[in-house]
C-alpha cells in the first residue's frame, strides 16, 4: 500500500448507534498515526496521536486503535450524537515529520 | 493562547496572476506546514518549514513556493495561477521536530482561493 486510504468514504448513523471506520497506511518508515475531526466551517482538530503497535486511545465516546505491523487503525464512536457529525481524517507521519493524509470518512449522525 | 491565523480568508484571482498567503502559527510552534484541499481529495501536502528551513516538500510544481521568517510566520506563494489551483489552502503548526510524538498539527481556518 502506497497511500493512506480511509473507508468507508461516508456513512450515516442513527443517533445512539455505535460505528467504526478504517484507516490503512504504508507501514514502512512509519512514525505516528494521527486522527483529526473536521467539522463544517471549522478547521481540523486533533483527536489522537498514536505511535506504538497496539496503542489504544480514548477521548470521551471516541476511541482508536493502531496496528503498525499490518498498517491499519480503527476509529470507534460509541453512542453517536449529532455533534459527532464531521469528516474524520487520518494521517501517517513518517520519521522525517512528513504527513500523508487520507481522503477522510464523512460521518452524518441523524436524530 | 491564540490559534493559527491565516490571511486572507478568501481570494479571487485570475489566471496568470500570482498570490501570497500568510500563516501565523501558535506562539512557540516552530514547524509550519501547508496543505491543499480540492473537492474529493484529501489534504495534499505542499511543504513544511522548521526554523526557517524547508524540511519537507510535496509533489507540487515549482510555481508553489514558501518561506518561513524568524518569528515562525510563514508565507506561501503561487505564481502563474491556473484554474486547477482553486482550492482551500490550510496551514498547520506544531512544536514538532520530526519524531516529536506528541506534536499534533494545529490548523488554521484556511484561505479559499478561487482562480477565474
């Protein structure tokens, strides 16, 4: 895998439901995996930075896991709320500090 | 603490013109990077500056250039504008020397450039 890929491209979730989505990245020269939330009319906001294989991070109802050996990360949203509606971006940072972003997963939470 | 400030917020230019965008990072942040976002595309990396030196460069033509000043403020210049340069340009700052694990990017609100 050469690029950072996110799937699905978009998903619709009912309020209260849980969901998850994937970020796949090149595992060579890996340094860190970042997750950002980008709400409409705002700037992207950092959620997590993960570095070690097996890392798990949690922030409220949102959590993420990292597998550096196979090159993927999952982001989970538990009990989705309308304010979780946003585009979620992942980015791979290499050892020279260069970032490679995925195209994002757009999440729409409907009441 | 003030966030990352980008100016201007909106720009309309015609083909062939040049444009300069400005980014003021968070105080104390020495790394500034620039990204282009076009519809349907992820953030495409343009370049990154650290302590006035370009440390990383993306795959953009030489019409795209940048610089960083001693106060860490950065400018990005695009010469001979093309219609395809219409995009949202985001700047991000971090404390970040390479390998600084807990250095997430802090983004500005972006400059929306329209080339007609």
